């Protein structure tokens, strides 16, 4: 690597959706990265279709980030960069699923890092986990929803009864599908990602052309109706699994029972489940490849290439520890069955600024209880209300409260 | 590091549940690790409560694995090992949540690795992801179910209506709770883990004593009844989040709406969700700390310490790519509404050894269709049956088939 005076120079090849997001992300995080790594990252040059010369950018870079996509000249540039002793980061799944062995071999031969977290499942760190965390496990199977476009389409079809064509148009409108969506909907994009995952999980060379795949363009609304009737979820799932002394890698639509870890993955999300006898299973999920998500994965790779492994950087002590926060609560009161009880409780709550969202009165006589949910409030205020309520003489047992997480999801 | 002739010597401190599992796991994986790293790992010495001298083990080890637990002498040994230039791996959450800064500072000062994936969430690689994959993201919040004992107890209470005491006894019977479960059920174990996660996610020193925690021993069966009525899930959740210029770290029981990524985490499982504006959210889940799971995480750390970062090892080419696999199928046939149709289809299926699990006849006249699910069968056999069915003259449209994943989960 070229030594620099406190700077770390990154050559960027490609400035499309992901490349542009990366170029925007880097300066925003430069200060923080300098704090973590001791080196200030900077863009040494950007090569686009119409401008920039590779040799010049390489000469003044410590690391090359390849986000052009396609096979050539991406392959040629990555090989040249590694032969020149530079670490490289790429998100190029087509390239890795077809020329991965050549690239990994070159990285080993020149003792440089070749990182590619952004190539599969966006910011879901499945590459890192397979390469490092699970290096000590014998993996039996990998299941993945690795294409966000098709998962979004299937989710919309199931939710609304739309046809495939309608849901695809909706995905294009929202930016979840490209103008030419054929590699997504026919399963080839997912097949390339599964080839990469299978290679890492099973130490076996897997070429894209060895992966059987099937897409979702033949799925009809009544297939999803059937799924709903039976409580099943229809997903486009990639599978890589040991079968006897062999390895099967394939992608196809499949019905999942609701308890399967991938069944609840909806919208443009990705998820990967890794199964192994020793560890049972690990599932990772998150947003699939969008520009900012993939750029964030690429930046994580860049930072990893900059820092010594497994170092915990010094703290910045920037944040104070806060003790009082805002929460919603469920409140359970065992009360005497007499008039005016609810009014008194409500008055105490109001006094502390606690606002009631819903109330249920349950049971009669010695079984009588008030169960309520209150809106988010500073916990100290709620505690003060609880202390006052605990002193009310119609309470038959100490009040019980449990927090309620109010965030919206899904 | 001491150079050795092709061997990599590991000194093991502690041989309890996790230490014993690690000592058993290492020789089983030695050959594979040698293939990945080029070095053959071996146990150089084991220190137990009654045997082994630390100084002797240190002198003949390349790396120290600390699985004794507790503060002293674990702290003293880890510090001494790092000062002697050895990488160290530990799963000691108590120690890291109270003396983490001292340990991480020592690792930086002596340029050695201090890895601790096993300290939080067993084999779920949350430490590695926070330290590396998400190093480029500004994290807003971390939510975690980080104690498998309490998650098992809450799941059992919700499932069966048991009291806390009954569910705890069940957990102890199944080995999910220790004889003295107090640190698990009172939330202190989860608090220690959240202190570690918060430190990594927010670059802010967090001591166990700064984490507010609450356990699950006060939860009553009717709280879970209420949850069921409202479609909520009750979980013991640890939270670390930015609040203004501050950081709140806390653990308490909380109701979750079903779409929350942690709501579906049941039994002795752990899961952590990391939220950040740039990446929305990433969730990782898997079995919580059991001996074999934690030992597997520890072994992953050891392997990471042995290999150069981000290298993809050469393939072993041990597995052949298999093209024909066994699957269950859903089969959708648009048929003429006439007698004998089902019999003919059934005959064709039987001819190819395809066994029917369930059949539904839907619609009448030109809407008539047969929807069936067949038992797992070699895909080539099923395809042969499909080809024959496609030739039957009462079919009004080509047959449609989608795979069904038959595995049991949950």
C-alpha cells in the first residue's frame, strides 16, 4: 500500500446509483472514520463512463472501490489493482459469480484484501458472517431471500390481489424495480448471489451457470390466494444445501410455513438463514440492495480494510448516559368494584400529565380490575403517578405496569 | 506472536460448560481450520480451578481463550496475556461490561486482537457486525432480546398459561436456566450484554452500573392473557438509543406489536435489531448462549485471529454440484368439469411415484380447478408427471406447480 500523510486515498470506479451514493456518504463520515482508523479517507479520483483514466486513478489511490458493474472492464481493473498491491472493494455480483475464483486467488497471491459485502443482500452482513463468524461451523444449508424487487412484488400481490404485471409496475413506480427488470424477475440476479453464498458456505467453487433458477413472472394471484387460505407465505427463495456428498444451489418460488424465519420477511427486504447442526440456525435480515444501503455496506468494507482486525477503537465520550426516557405503558390495577374508581385513577394520571389511550374494565367484585394503556410519557412522570395510585385505598394489590413499544413497523 | 512450525497453540482458561464444549469442538475442526488458515490449531494447555499454572500455559501458547467467567483472576490473566503480545478471545460479559475500557485500551496499546463474539447472543454475530459491517453507519438505536432463559420463560408462559415460577422450573428441567437463575431473571445478565453493545454502537463508554434493568419475575399470567387478546408479544428487551445528545441503555419487559422484528423471536433464541437512518434496520437472530453455540462463536473468533482479514480461502472442491433434489409441490390444474378427471391425474402422479398429500376441487364449469399438495419427491419425477399431465386433453391451461418447504420450525 502507498503510505500517505494521514490520508487514505480511495479510487472510485463507477458513479451510478451505488457509486453516487458512496461518493456522497464518504465525506459525511470522514471525520468519524478518521477517529476510528486514525486515517482520513478521501476520494482520490472517480472514473465514469466518459471521464477518468484507470491507470492514473490507481497510481494515486490506496484502495480501489469498483461499482461499475458488468464483467469487463471491471474484472481487468480489479485484477490490475490487486496485482499493484491495492486492497479492493466491490459490489459486483455478476463478476464474482462468474470469475470469483480468479479474483480470490489473485487476492491471496498478492496478499491484499478483496471485500464484497455489498454484492449480496445490501447491508445485511452475510458475507462477513459466512467468512468469519461461521468459519468454525460446518454449514448444512443456506436459505435466502436475496432479491428485494421480487420480494416486494410478491408481498404486494399477496396484500392486494394484484397481478404480477400490476405489482411490477408498482415496484417500478416506487423505484424498487429497474426499467428493465428481467434479471430480477427471472431469478438470475438471485442465482448470482446464491452462487457467491454457496461458494463461501461450502468451500466449493460455484459458477452462476451451475445454479438452477426460476423466477416469479408465472405466479398468478390465485396462487397467493391459495397461500393465504392455508396460512402459507410465497417467497422467491435461494437454497444452497449439502445433499449427500454433493451441493445443490437453486432459486425458485416456494411456499413457507409461517414459523419459518424467512416467512415474515416482506417488502423490499432481504434475509438469509444459515443452518448448521452445531448452531441450529442464524438469520439475518434487512433492507435489500438500494443505493444508500449498498453504499453503506461498501463503506463498511472500506473501513474494515483500513483498521487492524478486531480492534475496538477508543471511545469518543460524546454521549451522556440518559436515565429518564419516554415510554407508553400498560397499567393493570386490581380494584374494589365500586363507583368513582376510574374517575380517581384518571385524575391521578392527568395530574402527572399521563394521557390514557384505552381502558378496559374486567371482572366483577373481588375479580374487578382496570386494564389501561397510556400514551408515551416521561417515565419519571408515570412513576410518580404509579406511586400516587399505589396509595389509593380501593386498590386490592400493588399496581402493575409494563412498557409498550409504540413504533410502527412492517 | 510466538512462531511455531505449522501449529497454532491455544491456551484455554476454564473448562466449564463453554470451555468443555470448546475443547471438544477444536479437534473436530482442526483439519478444516488448517485448510483455511494454513496452521493446525492445538490445545497447548488447559487451566481449571484445580489444575494448570497460568504462566506456564501462557509461555507455550500463541493465543489465550478465557472461559472461566467472573472478574478475577480472568481480568488479570487477559491483561497479562495481551501485555505478552498474545491475541485473546473471551466470552466474559461481566468482565467486559465492567472493565471493557481497560481491556480494549490494553489491546490497542499492545497491538493485539481482543475478540469477544461469544459474550453476547451466542452465535449471533452481533459484535462483529457492530464493529465492522456497520462501522460506516451512524446508529440510532439497538434493540435486543439477549437472554435466552427469560425469552424461553416468557414464551412458555404465553403458550401454556403457566405462572412465572412454573415456567422457570420447566426451563431448569430443560437446561435453559441455571440452578441459580437470579442474574437471568432479574435482567442483570441482559444489562451487561446491552452495556457492551451500547459501547460498540455509540462509541461511548458504558458501565454495567449505568444500565437500568428490570426482570420478568413480576410478570403474571394475566399480563400475557392481555397480550394475547391484543395480539401483542411480551419480551424482555434491551434498548440502547440516542436521545438528544445523550444515550439511554436499559432492559425491561415490553409489549411488542406483531410486525416488530423481535416479536417473532421465541423460545431460547436471541435477536438484535440495529436501526440507522441510512440503512433502516438490520436484524440478526439465532440460538442464545448454550455451551455448543457459545463455543462455536469462540472458535469463529479464534479462526479470525489466525487468518489475514477478508481473505477467501482456496476451495476444497469437496462437493459436487447436484441438480436433482427432493421437494414437495403445490399443483394447480385448470380442468374441464367432468367425471374421471381426478382419477386420471392421480394415476399419472402415482405412475411417477408422486404421492398426494391433499386435494381441493374448486369452482365449477369453466372455473373448475384441482389444487393439490404432493409429498416430497425427486424433482425429475415430478417434472415427468407434469409433462404427462400437460398432455391430458381435459386441461384448460398448462399445469402450474410451486414448491412447498416442508421443514418444521418454531
